[in-house]
C-alpha cells in the first residue's frame, strides 16, 4: 500500500490548509503582544514562523529544487536545524520543567543534533 497525499510529501498543501496556516500565524503574532515571559516569546515566534512557512509553501520545498541548496550551504543548514529544533525542544520542555532548565537541556541537544546532521551530510557527500 502506497501512502500518498500532501501530508506524506506528495506536493504542496492545499489552498485551504495554507489559508488556515496564515490565519494561525496571525493569531500567534497577536499573542506576542501579551507575552509576559521569554518562553511565551519563543512560542510565539516559533509558531508564527512555522505557520508562515506552511502558508507560503514555496514550490521548491515540494518539487526538490531546494535539495541542491543544502549540500552547498551545510553550515547554514545546520544553523537552521539548530534554531528550529532548539525552539521546538524549548517549547515542549518548558511546560514540564523550569524555563531556564529547559533552555539548558534544549539548546545543547539541538546543537549536538545539528552538528551530527551537518557531519553526516558532509560524510555522505564525500563518499559519493
């Protein structure tokens, strides 16, 4: 059984989903006005940026044109992995532990994963 559809990498999301993502991004941005803590700001920025990426949905992400960019810009790709994963880890952990402890746990983990993925990409490109 072959899984298909836009949610399995079969193309861009439909228009209704992109419009809903744009509306949710606006809600995240409006929520930043009432942010009282640093973790609220991180949540707002992360949620807004991910929803905007989904709303814009560049065609290059879905048709493979950006795959050639990644090997040429390994450090920048690793930095993007660090930012996104660090934000997601901080977002998830701050609900369960103190925000400073969540940052102490999240950012080294995401830095290690970004370094590992950059190294793995470099090693794979040298083997081919």
